[in-house]
C-alpha cells in the first residue's frame, strides 16, 4: 500500500508544476470548483490563486478497503496437556537461566582467584625485593661500623705511640743533666 506522500510525489512528477498552477488560475473558474487529474483533486482556496488544497485520493467510505488486523489470540481454555507442556517449557527456561547464571558466577570466581593469585605473586616479589634491599643496607651498615671501629683503633694506636714517644722524650729530658 502506497503512502499518501509517495503518491503525491508520483503525481507531481507526472504533471508539471507549471501546468497544475496555470490550470488552477483560470479566471473562469468558480472558487469552490474542484479540478480532477486522475485520482488527484485540486481545489483553489482563495481568489489570489496562491493557496490550493490538493487531495490525492478521496477518503474511502467502503469499510472493506480498511483492513485492521488484530494480533492472534491464544485459546482461552487450555487443556491439561498444553498446560503441562507450558509448565515444562517454563521449567526448562528457568533451568537454562539458572545454569547460565552459575556459569557467570564460576567465571567471576575464576577471575577473582586469578586476580588474587597475581596480587599474591606481586606482593611476594615486592617482599623479596624489600628483603634483599634490607640485607644490602644491613651489610653496608655493618661494613661502615667495622670501618669506623678500625679507624678508632688506628687512632688509638697512633695516640698510644705518640704518648709513648712523649713519655720517652720526657724521660730523656728528666734524666739528662741540665745544662
């Protein structure tokens, strides 16, 4: 079934616009006169010839042309067999939906365990790296402490030697005759 707009476009392509306007603007036409072109009607609305009413097809009063269809109806009274079939189908749908939900949950759990294991691996790697750094720092600290102790011992030895030299010089000075 063609829409009115498509039909109008078709008619305008069949008739040139100029011939349509010229035929409607004849002075000998009466205001309410309707001009027919095939199944299209043109009616002049004002005396200036600038307003027209174009009717593609007059409205049909025959109800046989109008076909309204209603959606198919299900039978109102159902027998026990159809009810049982419907219940079984509904049960199958419910079970399939439940199985699908369980699959989704299993995938989510699997993803969660993967994420947790990856996080544990990252944490273990971080802890291992932190322990290695701590060991390096402790070794460096111990080396620095040992070096400081050695430096103190060396200074104390030098001080002892200097003190011994000073004592010897003092002894020599005290034992020697005064001149």
